[in-house]
């Protein structure tokens, strides 16, 4: 019987070698190479993180913060390289979600069978 951790490490390698991940890395590197793109992307990520932290702490997000976030999103969506990076992130996220469903299937079957 194979070691579960060995299989997890093989899965990690398979993800890194996948077209989805390679495309994400290429898009990420392109954004990071341009100082203006990097600054815009960092601002976008920081805005996202700030709002997520407030939500997790149960704090209310103000209308002003929502408007600022909308403006930041609109700005990055207009930037071709950042927009491409976001598309690639979505592809990798879909891949990871599919893998997660596969990995958790035995637990779902186990607990689902008792209902």
C-alpha cells in the first residue's frame, strides 16, 4: 500500500507540471517584471486582503471601502497582463477545487452513508 504523503507529494509535482500552473507562473512573472503592473497588482491584493480580514473579524465593510474595491477591480481588469493573470488564477483554482472534491470523496461517502 502506498504512503498517502508520497501520493500527496506526487500530486504537488503534477500540479506544478500542469499546463494550468505553468500558464499561471508565466502570467505572474510577466506582471512582476513590470514595476507599474506589480504595484497595481499589489494594491489589488492588499485591498482584497484588508476586506477579507475585516469580514473574518466580523467587522462591517463601509460603503467607501466597497467603492474603493470596485475601482481597484475595474482598474486591474483593464490591465491586459493582470487580467490574464486573474484568468490563469481562476483556471488553477478550478483545478484545485476538482482535486479537493476527489480527495474528500471518501469522507463524503462515509458520512453521507449514515444519513
